[in-house]
C-alpha cells in the first residue's frame, strides 16, 4: 500500500514502525517475569506490571481509537475505569493504592486486550492514506504521543519491578549482569564554567516534545560552574560516614523531618553499614561499587550532600544550558543492562544523558505563556505543577528515543524509587 507523507512531517510508515517497536519493547521488558510478578504492588507509588500493560493499552484505546476509529466499540466498559490513571475528564478511576488488588481481569485477559487494541490501531493507521491530510496528521500525532507515553511506562515498569523484588526475602534477579560494565580509572571531578547571559530555554521545532517543555522563552542565567560527572557511591559513602543523615544543619527542614520519620540512613537499596555496604540491583544483591553513580536518592538527600560538599544543585535552566547542542548519547535502556555505569570518559562533561536522572533545585512550574491542552490530554502534565521538583537527562532505564535536552521529568522531593542521582554545581568564584 502506498504510504503518503502526512502533513507536518509525520509519515504513516514511520509512525507504524515506531508503534510496533515500542509495543514489542514493552513485551520484552516483562518477558523475564513469572505470573505472580505481574500482580503484586509493593507500595502505593508503584503499580503492578499487569496494570502497566493494561494502562498503556487503555491510552491507545481511549485517546486514539475512541477519538478516531469509525464505529468505535469498547473492548470492555469496565476497563475504562480500572485502567484510568488520573484523567478525571475520562471518568471514574480505580484507586491507585489498590491496583494490586485487581487479580481480575487476569493477565491473559489483559494480554488479549493489548492484542485487540494493537490490531485496531494498526488497521486505523494503515488506512490513513485514504484520509484528508490534516485529519491523518491528527491521528498520527496522537499515536506518536501514545508511544512516548508507553516509553514512560517502560521505565516505570523497571523501577516498579525493582522495588517489588527488593521487598522479596530471596532477592530475585530480574536479569543477570552480563559482565560488560566498563572498568578503569574514575574520571576526576572538574568543573566547567558557563558565562552569564540570555539563553533560549525550552523546546523548539517540529519534533515531538511534551507540552511542559514549552513555550521556548528567553531566560537569564548567571555564570556558574557544573561538575563534569555524577556524584558516585564512594563519594556519597563519605557523606554517610560523616553522619550526614544525622546533621540537621545540612538539610531542608522538611527533608530532615522526612529523613527521621522514614528512618533514612543511606540511599534506597543500600544495605549494611559503611565499609560493608551492599546494593540491591535488578541483577540481585551485590557489593556496592564505589565508582558507580549514586542512585535512588531523593532530592532532599541530593541537596543535603551538596551542602555538605560546599556546593549546590544546578537549576534546570543551568542544566539545559550545559546540555543544549550536545549529542543525546549515554547509557540508556538500549543496553538492556539496567544499572548506572561509572564515568570513565576524559571529556569535560560526561553523563549528561543516561545513567541517572539528575535532580535540580528547580520546582516544577509552568514556563511563561504555558497553556495546557483542552480536555483530558490537558491533564497529562500541567495538573502536576505543584510540590514537585524537576529532574533532567534520563537514566539507564530510559529508552533512547524518548529523551532530549529539553525533557522535564518531575517527582516529589522525597521520592527515591526512580533511578535518580545528581551532579554538583557552584557559583563562579
């Protein structure tokens, strides 16, 4: 069948190929799981793997098929409620904290749901060459959004599986370490200076971006210096040895109160004591590697370490200035080894993309002139612009085709189950 180029630069063939690739990657991610692994929910912020499979399918069902498929008929009316995450415009939702109670529908039923919706999306896209160009473009844009939404859930699948397995007394292994982690001398810490000036911040152009990445705007950034790599496990161990978790002068008040309330004394997944630390990974528990980036720390912990080190966290604008124009390359999900790797590069700036999401000191707020979309899709990002902090750069669990310099991730300051790390910044001297 002739594949014509849709208005706006998206082609039917390219979107169809991306759809197939993303859906297949999700199945690859869950392939090591046993049936019981799909059902359990280890904490309210995590979701069962089965729910992720259903919700990413629900997104295509509700926002693509229901919106554009001629003669649309629901697969199951109950799915509209069970697998709705937070879209109040769509209707009722099952409680997030009780997703682990959804033993029905079964995993087989969810997989059939995926297959049915996938085939219907394929059929819809395949017939778009018969549609007016503008209408075809709207469908392709929505399918493209659905693939990026699913890539977000691919990362959440991995972080949720890791948290679930960490709570299991036998320390299950999701995927064996292939032994390809690089070895060598750790890159020494140096700082790169960036001069003050006006900079263009935010996404521009026709390529895909989420609405919270724009509008592009001018922002004055004072001169600053940025560390060439992420803070490591070995460096963070010194903070622990120096009683960093017991010194309130290093912490924001809410951070120290959270630290005391939850009993933090090391990053999430660290076990044991200084000098004997072990770390739980998706390959099971192993000795803590001092040269690897510290991960699974909250913004509170990152900020406390920065104060202890006499430095600070970068703002999101500083991070974007440093990353702008650089090739998006690093340790991403494409390696299939989902664990941060040490910086062994000799370049001035390393690990800006991949390995760990980087906490910033910036609150997650709208850019000047930001307006969310109307309807349910307007709830995708804008409604969360309160009590969240921005992270940049992606992680070892982020699909490569999903990240860019303007991408704004966001979590609460106390959240630790993501692959979140940080690098230091400082004012110019």
